């Protein structure tokens, strides 16, 4: 039998629990704001840069194929993109060009894009370097990888030396400077904020910070 006091308690419970949930949701952004501090966990760019994503918030990954930290971050980014990426965000990549040796990798990336095989080969380029231990430095080093994916070496070489790949590579080099990035991997959120795993406190924390900055950038657009 249910007593009067039990009915009252249940009624209070039905009232308090939704209220508590609402309060938790209301204070969640505040908690994140207190957790992530500008100048400590992320940096605001001195000058905001244009984005390529229209109404979507741009989450731009700066990477280098030979970077072991970029290789380690890739599966975390893939999981985030599949399960935790906000609906109003779009994930893009741009090769990080910060010294002469990074230019070759950038041209490889843009060549794969030009040939329409980037989606199928991007992860395998990382595997070629960090798992199969092929630290390629010239086109001939890519022969086995290209053959594996049915990509003509002649087509690859022609695209590699094309005006389009040259233009995109130069643009990436210019943007790396404009983003005031100091290394890779680096995440640029909506052309306004820069974050890394080291500043965020780890890979998982970087993705939590990215989501916080996506929300922050979206509110600032409004």
C-alpha cells in the first residue's frame, strides 16, 4: 500500500528530478567554460581566417603524414567524427607545412585528392610510414602503395607536378603561418581558435575542447 508520505515524496521526486536535469544541462556549458581557459588550453587567433564550410563550423586538422603524433590522433579523430562531432560542425584536413621536408607530404595529399583516391588512401599513407616503416621521400618510394590501390604511377607523377597541386600546397603553407601554428597536429576551429593535444591535456581532451569551441564559435556567429 502506498502511504500519503510516499505519494508526497514521489511527487517531489517527479518535480525535482527534471529540475535537477535541467540545471545540469544549463550549467554544462558553464562547467566546460571553467574547465577550458583561453591562453591555457587554446589560443584565439590574432585575426580570424576565412572558412570553407559555409554555415557549418569548420574543424580544420593540420597534420603531417610523417608525424607520429598525427598518426596517433587519427583514430581518435575518426571516432569523434563518427560518434561525437556536433551536427553543426564539418571536419576538414590541411597538410601542415612548417619546414622543407613537409612539402613533399603535402603534395602527396593534394595529389591523392586530385586523383579522387584520397578517402581510400589517406589512412593507408599513414600505415605505410608508421606501420610498414617506409619513410618515403620521393615518388619511387610510393610504387608499392600506388600499385596496391590501382593508381597509375604516371598519373600520380603528372598530378604531383600539376599547377593545381602546386597552388594548393602554396596555399597550405601560407595558411599555416596565418594560423600561427607551431607544429602538428593542430586543430583550428572556425578560423578563430587554435588547439593541440598538449594544450588540451590529451587526445580525448582535445576532442572535448573542440566540441566546446564549436559551441562557442556557433554562439559567436549568432
